[in-house]
C-alpha cells in the first residue's frame, strides 16, 4: 500500500496493550492521536487488536444502534471507553469503536488506511447517527472482502487506469459505479461511460443490450483498451494507491474507491492486488466511441427476452478525437484527458 498506510501501521504496532485494571468506566484502550485528527484515536484493546475510536458528541442522542461483528471487523457505537496515552492519565470518553479482529499485517494496514479516511470526515465530535452512516460503508467493505469476486480483475485495473490518467480524478470517481450491478461503470445525470478491456489483440468486446441504450437526453461513450499481463507493469495494488494519492484531499471519495475495490476483488483481494498489466499498452490503445454508433441488436426485442449479450469488433470504427471528448464537458472530458498532459508510465 502507500507510505502513509505503512506509517500508520507502524504507529499502531508501537502502541502497547493496556494494563488490566479497573474498567468500571468502560473498556480500556491505549491510544495515540489519529494523524490529521484532533479528537479521534488509534488504539489497541486488551486483546491486542487495533482499533480506531471516533469521538462522539454526547449532546446528541446516543442510540440505540446494534453492534456489528464480522470475521475481521467489530463495531460498537456510543461505547463508553477509558483511553490512555503514554505519560498521561486515563480519561473516559464516548466513542464509536471500530476494531480489526485480525493480526494479518496486510489486513490491518488496509483497515487503518480506510479508517484514516473515515476519521478525516469528522473534524470534531459528531452524532452517533452521522458516524454510523459512514461506518456502514466500512462494514460493507469488510463484508465484501469475504465474498467471492464476481468481476474480472482486469476490468477493475482498466477502470482504475482511466481514473489515474484523467485530468480530474475526483470528477471521475464521483461518477464511479456504486455496485457491481450498475448498468454503467461511470454515470452522471447526463453522461455515461462504459470501460471495455481485452487481453487479446483485436478490439472486440462483449456488450449487453442495456449498456448501449442510453436514456433519452443522455450522452453515452465506450472506452476501449488493451490490457496485457506484464511482470514489469503496474499492479492493481499500485494503481489503487496511485488513485488514492490523487484523492488525498477528498476523504469521502477515498472511502468510495476503497469500497469499490473491496467489492470487486472479494476474498481474492490479496492475490488480485499483485496482478500486473502494461501501462504503455493501455495508454497507446485507449480509444473512445459513441455508444449510439456501436452496432447493436434491434430495439424491438420482445419483453420476455432479457440479458442479451453480444460481441462487437470495434476495430474499423471511427473513434472520438480528444477535442470532441473535451467539448462534451463533465465526466467525459475529465476521463479522456491525460493527467498533467503526460501519459508516461508512473513511477
């Protein structure tokens, strides 16, 4: 992952396990301030598990909100805790406690990185309900890590590639699909962008009938690129980290990216992050096509027939120019332009 995540992991590992003693005021944690946050804590519980404590404003109703426990994550809202820092007396407080129930360094590092984004969304103590809405996305993220992957890793790499090379990653990520079952990979009210990749040497892709039928008043574009496996390429994990660096000032979008990556990779996330694809091949091959111009099946399909899929060879089709994409504005202009005017392979 990133240098920042490794630094946070080192900080968490340096925090000692709290000494046993009187815990009548709540569960005990030894803590350190969460970097970039004045009131939230990175800590360890009596079992040695790493936790993040989000400060709750007790002037608002505290609940009740049920606790959540997954294989690798536990959440308790409005928990009364006793927190101690090195060289300082213990003090009581009310927190939403999000705990990683794994000692796997990679999973702990992912947990800390995600929770760092969460803590930045709350500059001060907040209501339990506000915190719970954001933490629910973390719960879904870790639940998705236990599911089988339902989407090709190659497709995710292609989507991250489009974001990483874009002129405005925040605009593109804001439009990114909210689930694996969205009709389009990226969508706004008036624009749709579908990403198609192939490992072969022919620009041929499988479409569903719905993907090429944009709603009335909506502009649809398909991005097509070649993704070739390469030992010297950019890994899924490196591309994920690259996108996160581009969004460092947008913590809510960081959490969105993390959630989509987790949902896509599922239980194979560790192995999938190591897969590498060639940046130069993707850079040189990417083309954009109007969805309405791509050959499709007829529009008079009986309603009893659904989930129609077909393969289209785009090799002989005219693609959109950079000027044309720029003139479309919004999502499509942002996604088409290379970052900072250069598309050399990132370091």
